[in-house]
C-alpha cells in the first residue's frame, strides 16, 4: 500500500476545451453491443469558474468543483444513468460532506506543532458575522487544486490527471496526485476509474485514523437515493444489506441503489481495485455516507508516510441501471479486476 502507483502518465498541460474522438480499445464484457457504438465521452474545463464537466452521450454526468472558494475540491453531483443527481455536497447535519471527496482528519507534517484536519476543513474558514450560518474562504485547512494534465479523449474513453496540495495555514503538508479514467458504457451508464496518491513531498507526514470516522474516498448520496429517505438499498459483495449488514464489514464492492420514476432502480457501485490488496472494511450509513476504509495495516491506527513516499488508493465507480443484480454489478467488478472495464 505504501508505494508509488505503477501507472505513470506523461504530464502535459491541457487547454480548457472540450475534446472528443475515437479510440480502439478492448470491449468490456459488461457493455451492451447495441449501445456501445453510440456512447461518447466529452470533457470541458472552465478554469475561471473552477469547474470540470464530464458528459456521456452528450449529457452532463459529473461536475468537478475546484475554485478558490471551496474548502475541498469535490464532485457535485454524480448523475445517474438517466441523469438524476445521486449525490449531495452539503447537508444538515454534516455540512462538511462533499458529494464525492478525499479527506483525512489528522495529517501532521514533521516539525509542525499542529495537525491539519482536512476532513473538517469547512470549519476552519471565516465567518462574515458571528451569526453567519457557514464559514467561507479562506480556509486554514484545505486542499488546493494545482493543475490538470494528461488529457486524452477518444470515443468511449477519457483520461486525465490532477495535482493538488493539502495545506495547514500557509504550510503545505503533502501533495496529492490523481488519475481519472471515464468510460461510457452505453444507455447512459458509465464508469470512473479513480486512483490517487498522497505524497509526503515536504517531510514525513503522520496520519491518525480512528475506527469509525473515515473512508477513503467518501461518497454522500442525496435524500432521493439514500436508505432513510429515498427507499434506497445498500448491498455488498458478500450479501450484506443496508448499514446493519455492510458497515465495518469486509467486501470487494458495495452498491447503493434506489427506486426512480416508473418503478425502475438506478445505482452507484464502488469497487476496490485488486492492487489495494485483500478486500477490506467499509463505512456505510443508511442516511447516505459511505466508502471503503483502508487495508488492515492502515485501519484504526497511526502511521507515517516518509518523505518522498506515498500512500495510495484505487477504486472504480459504476453508474448503472437497475439494482445490484440486474445492473450486473458483480460481473462488472470482475471485468474491472481483469482489466476489461
């Protein structure tokens, strides 16, 4: 786990344009041949607004927010196969949740007297008045977008990378490098392969984790898709159901799906890539927050990332029609593991 990700993509700066094209790739077993030929991915970047938008078959599916006003760059929202928002970036309670995001509660750079709490970065901002409901920028603890790179868009596939820096005040604590791969699967379905490294570029970094309050990355479903309000259902690869049967349980994947108009269902599944090691525990909540925890050696413990070294994670996110069975979640997980998705 404490290693550098093997895949290295050549860094090139990309223009803030929307590109598309064709790419010859191996067909995933889970694709629908009748619709795959029509599927296309497009990416547009507006640095002035701090928004990156991913479109599938011409429809916006994912918006990534990274402007200077945010405490944490985050996705908002993830849209379902039919285009419905599935996630929410700010709620009451827990307004620090960010739809789909990466954060840690306790990261401390060697030589510094205080740790950064990026998970609760929202509360490190300033208030315009004592009775203001929300803090705003500047935030003491924050993650700052630096640059995108490696943009390649061809037909059903788009790949790009991103560099970010985690801060405590004016002090950079670590660098984060992300790799994104988006694949259109046809009929509105799509897949996001998401990998990131936390690199101790400025000195040794100590990370502390408790038993309950973390996932890496996090996902927050909205009230239309969660179990409590939207009639949603959580299912894991071992047959566990909802929070009671999936929280803190070991699994290869977790799927969160909910009913939509007409009696159909749509969902979002998260897969652990086999490079992360044996399957490990998950955080799941019926109110909508969920995500994979860390492998055993990095769960509920304190560890140090030595200067120049990295901590990494890789997951796949499948947006599908139906529930976990009709959406062929387990089959598509196998496709992901075998390099076909």
